[in-house]
């Protein structure tokens, strides 16, 4: 008997899961809230690690396409002092393919390929143990039943309450994101400052990071420690007011660095939330979580990588289990996922403390010592 499998969310976790199942001729229903693949900007760039994200793409059969699209030169990383002095200027070697960058939108399209997504499906609740399976409720009042529901629906997962009462907490750090377009022609100085990859500047309890995506697009993240209620204002329509607040917050930093904020057009507030390190739950038959839904952590280059690999690994395990009940497979997968995610959650949580903390020398030390967990 073929099991009815649904994955909620068409982000990195959900699409990797669906694509690998598709590769093994296993049907899966992908339920995504967005009304289509390009309706909202996909966001900036992601570096995919050899043993994580790239391994997942290999399992999905799209590693060669990734290699053709990705930007190994985007691994370059420059660190400046707040006065603009260059403290580190690291460039990858010609054959370094450890962590090439790819735009989020390109990654999505790569994984989508032949995968059939049901767009515009807003899931509100997942109810296990209904007798005939796991019931999925939609915002328009419909319900649908599956044998296995995989929650890959991100930080504010509607699937998570079916297995865990835990909700994300504020980390104490807020990021305000802005971007620059066509940087090579419109802002050549900032293009040089950012280089082929990223530039980061660390001050006391604040940091400014700029990352180049393809097509001359640069995303800028201003990060700072602040109480949640001061900086979560949703109204970022007044870009001038947000820019002025940021320039005041980073007052005294070198003018070329502040130009990254001066030339930013739109601003988006992103208070950084996380689930507790080593978040686990008592296994619930028929429901599981992947990616941020399972282990939201500070954005230090791991979340999308873990999400991709988990999606690919769970799909492979289910395919290998054949047509039997996948519940034991899911249970064993969860144990592996929890152990690996806990290592990364510990690493990224400690990393955020050092990168946006009272002693900027700690950020530099982290860059010099970095030994990410496997
Ligand atoms: C500023 C920033 C920078 C980052 N940089 C990096 C990086 O460089 N490298 C890295 O590895 N990670 C990075 N991350 C983390 C990474 O973005 C996430 O860990 C990753 O996107 C998680 O993938 P996911 O598939 O679990 O969830 P998501 O990417 O959040 O995808 C969830 C999907 O589910 C859909 N969805 C949500 N709710 C519902 C619902 N109720 N019904 C139906 N669909 C729903 C959403 O529309 C979305 O498509 C960064 C994060 C941030 C905030």
C-alpha cells in the first residue's frame, strides 16, 4: 500500500524532501502558503556546505546544476574595524568548493524542477491520531487526511504544536535588512568594499554585514542587541526614518561602511528568534518536523544547510523502507536529526553571542578559530 505523504512548506527542507521522493518515484503532496514561486523576493544568498547542503543536492540529483550556478568566489570574506581598517581579507583558492554561494531564488528553482507544488495552501492546524490518519486543516475551512505529515513550515510552524508545545524565543538580537541593486555601476565604492563575497564590521553589541548575491545585488544586515519592543515595528514604510535611526545607532563608524545603510532603499526588521538548543519531542506517529520548524537557530550559515540535508535524508530513508509503514523510519530519522541539529544550535547560539556582543575581538577570534561541528 502506498502511504499518503504530505509536506507542509516549500522552503529548502520541504523542496529537498519532495525532490528526493520524486527521484525515487514516491508521490508526495507539497502544500505551500505562498501563491506562487516568485510572488515575494526570495531573499539573499546562501552558502551551501560540502557535507550538508551540497550533499543534499547530490541526493536530489541536482549537484551538477548547482555547481554550474553557484558562486565559489562568493566565499570571500573581509572583516573591517569600525574605522574602516581591513582586519582580515580571506579569498578562496581557485578550486575551493567548500561553501559556494547561491541565491535563494536559484536554489528554489533548482529544487522545484519537476516537483508539483500546491501553491496558495495555507495550513492552520495539524491533528494527529484521528483514526484514519493525520488531519490537515486549511485557512479556508477545508480538511484533508494523510498517513504522514512532514512539517517543513519554518520558524512559526503550524505543524509544530502537533508534537511540541515549545515556541521560539527572542535571542536579544534584531537584524534590519536592506539592499542595494546594480551595485557595480551605481555604487562602485560599495561594490569594492563588499568584494566578491561578504564584508563584516563588528562593534560593541552591533555588527554590519553586507553580502553579494548574483546580478550586482547586495544584502545588508545591521544587527544589534535591543529589547524586542524597541525594534520590532512592522512599519518600515518610512525608509528615511529607519535609516536615520540606524545611522544614529552606528554613529562614529567609518563613512564608507555607513554608506551601506545610506544607500539602502527598503528596510525590513527581523528580530532573531530561536528554539531552545536540543529541542526534541516525544515521537508522534504520523507527524514530524524538518528544518526551522524543528530547530530554529541564529542565522550563522547553518539553517538552510540542515534543512536541505534533513529533507533529503528523510526522503531517502522513506524510499528505502519501501511500501511499509514509515513510522519506524521517521522515528530513527528524528534521533539522528536531533543530535546533529543540537550540535549546530549550540554552535550558532554561542556564535551569535560572540558576533554581536560586548567585545568585538571575540568576533575576530571566532573567524580565526572557526571549527564548525559536523
Ligand atoms: C537573515 C537570514 C540569513 C540567513 N542566512 C543563512 C545562510 O547563509 N545559510 C544558511 O544555511 N541559512 C541561513 N539562514 C537560515 C535559513 O534561512 C533557514 O534556516 C532556512 O530557510 C530554513 O528552511 P526551512 O525549509 O526549514 O524553512 P523556510 O525557509 O522558512 O520555509 C518554510 C516554508 O513554509 C511555508 N509556510 C510557512 N507556514 C506555512 C503554512 N502555515 N502553510 C503552508 N506553508 C507554510 C513558507 O511560505 C515557506 O515557503 C538565514 C536566515 C536569516 C533570517
